[in-house]
């Protein structure tokens, strides 16, 4: 990100990046025997300014992902005229941020403990007239795969990445179903860093199948980023969260 681009140059760059990503998604779908429109592309716009979101929207992007409330709520306030844009909150979420996030988020992907279900439910009840769709974040780390004992849903989280251990997902799903103002939409996961993502995505597909067996409407599977979207498509992702491949390296100086 050395040179500053004009708005038009930036639009052309985003347009080319988007075409390349869409091409990757189409090829991955073909290889997996899936329809391209069974996969939704979420542009992860963290660290990029509101004008980039406008540019992406003008190119047909209808879904954006943000991981920090402080940043997201400012951008959402700047872009209230883009009524067709769906906001996905994909970052680790503290309970005290729930009241802010439920005001602009159309989906929250990172529900990983019962206390967060309660906080989001209470917050959503105050400001929303429709239930807030939430996804349960699954911890796909090796420690969880090996079944190391933990004492409860919160204890499975690794610092920084978050997520509930696979064996707590159904209990967490029950908590969402019992809530008043949340709707169980599906699962989200981040592949563990530095290891082969394939077994992790395979595990995610298993957990997703188990969840759907109990909750048929919980069909969203949010997985796959710039580096591993093909693999995520192969293992059933319905929502890809793509940042770098669309917007370039973070952070950007482009205004
Ligand atoms: C930043 C981020 C992404 C996007 O990652 P890229 O590798 O830049 O595509 C996806 N998911 C989450 C949770 C993120 O924080």
C-alpha cells in the first residue's frame, strides 16, 4: 500500500479483486459440485474506511464483515443510506459491547458462551423489532480435537480466536433457541493457524450436520478466508469471509 490511489483507481482495483475472488468461488463450487449462488461472499472491511464499503456496494457486494465494535459502529453510522448492506459482526465480542453491536449488526457470528447469549438477547430485546440471527463459533483447534477436558462452554476458548468446543455446541444452541430475541442461524469457525486446515474444516462440517439434524433452520456455515476459501467451499461453507484478497493488505491509507 505504498502510493495513494485516486477514488477511481481504488474502484478499479476493488473491481478487479472482486472479479478474481468471484472466479475462485465459482471454480471452487464447480469442483465441489455446488451452485455458485449457494455461497455468499462477505467482504471483511476491518481497517478499511467507509468509502471502500461504498465502492464495494456499488460493485454488488451486499454483505460486509467487521470485527471491532468501535470501528464498525462508526462506519455503520456513516453508511446508513446503504440500506441494502448487511452487517456481519465477526470479532470476539465482550458482553458490554452487546448493546452497541445489536444496533447495527444484521448477523453476529461469534457467539461462543451462554453469557453472551444472555447479553445479546437482552440487548436485542431493547432495540430490535425482529430477532437477531446469530451463529455459534466453533473452536477447531487441536486441543479441542483431542478432547482435552474442560469445565464448561467458556473454558474451551483459546486466547484470541475464541469459539466453543464442538461438544458444547448443541447446549449453546439450546440456549439460543430458548432466548426471546435471537434466532439460531448456524455456525462460524476460523481455521487454526499454522496447521493443515483440512481436518479442521472436516470437523466443522460434522458439527454443522449434527446441528442441522436438531435445528434444520440453522443452515449458515461461515468459514473460509482469503487463503482457504476453496477448502471451505469443499466442506460446505455457505458464507465466506474474505478480506485481504478483496481489499489488499491491512491497514490501508486509502480514503
Ligand atoms: C480478518 C478476518 C477475516 C478475513 O481474513 P483475510 O485472510 O484477510 O481474508 C475472516 N474472518 C475473521 C474472523 C477475521 O477477523
